[in-house]
C-alpha cells in the first residue's frame, strides 16, 4: 500500500475507522492485550502520526503481535539496546573525526521514511550504517533465539529486507552506501569510509 514502508505487515483493514484509531493511539506506543496466548500489541506510533497528517494513503494499518520475553533477564537485555550511539558507532565516529572528516549523526537520508544513517556525509552523499550482528543477521556472528523462534526469524529477516530496500533507495537517490558490521576493526572500517568519501568530493 502506498505510504507504508516495506516490511510493515498491513494486517488490519480500518477503512472509515482510521480517525478513531489515530485519536486513540496518539498517546500510546504499546498496549498489553491478552488474546488466546500472551502477547503485546505494538502500535507504530510514527506511522500513526504520518497517517494523521495525511502523508500517505491509509486504508490498512500494521498491528504486530510481539511475544512476551522468555525471561525477565531477556526483557531487560532487550530494553537496554540502544538505537544510536552504540560502542561501535562511537568508535567509528571518533576515528573519522581524527581523520579530519566531518559528518552528520543519525541523519534522515530518505525524506518521508523512517530510515536514518548512523553517519552521513552530506556533500559527497555517503551514508554509513553500523549494523549489529544480531539485529542484521551477520553471516559470521548472527544468531536466532530459541524462544519464540518463528517470530524472531520473521523479525530478523524483515530487518535484512529493510536494509536491502534502504540501500536500493539510497543508490537510486544518488547516495553511496557503506555498511559496517559491529565486529569490524574500527581502523579498517574508517579506511573504507574515507575512501568512499574522498572519491566523491
């Protein structure tokens, strides 16, 4: 459907009931529900806002049932995951700065979509993503949790599909994409980024 990002499951047809949902969801991001099995109803709040402001056609909405964590420790570990400023990102940025390279951080490179480069060089149009081995399915270190395995497979494969879609969209928009795995040596990653940036200046 036009206006919704690839990878979003458009599972609930709303039609004329969209406005009440937007009003109801405007102050919510997550609500616990209890259907046949314990799960969590996750509303993608930014997407609701986009629909409410008319950016995109909305006759369907994504409602995703997220399994409850298998343990308290697992839940707390997931809650500690940072969206930005991770250790590998900070190491890369520090090394880039030491090389005299200046950049934007957490930069929205595709207007209208929730896609943000971890590091962006605006002039040369180079977008850098530092990918976590777990969340982006590193071929060397990627793992799949045993608990709620089916859900995690869908989730992680969706992340990979989104990455590939982002890369394609950025290339079409004239950007050069560099993807760095979190396990990569910072000096090696910096050399790759620097070559890309300086070749496009």
